[in-house]
C-alpha cells in the first residue's frame, strides 16, 4: 500500500466527517481503499509471523504455527 493511497483514505475520512460528506463514488472508492489496506496489513502480519520463532524455558526454538495445524515432533 503506497503512502498516496493511505493519504487518500485519510482525506476521504476527513471529508466524510464534514457536513458535505462523501459522494456515492467517493464512498465506493473509500471502501475499496480500506479493503486493500486491510488485505495489506493481514499479508504483512502473516509474513512476519512466518519468520517468528518461539523459545521455551529450555531454550528450544520452534516456528509459530497457524492455528489448527499440528506440530510434528520427532
């Protein structure tokens, strides 16, 4: 997500809070930009978690697992 798109999200929000409000076209643009922003945040968090390692009290390291997946132990 580019800074220009984030700035546009903020501008549309600010305009929505005025008496003028948003046009139907602007509301649609705002919804699309918000959806793109949420997708971007989720994708970035997922990538960060894929590279996260948990260290237990004994010093054992293990990668973070997605909820619902089972860790294979040897």
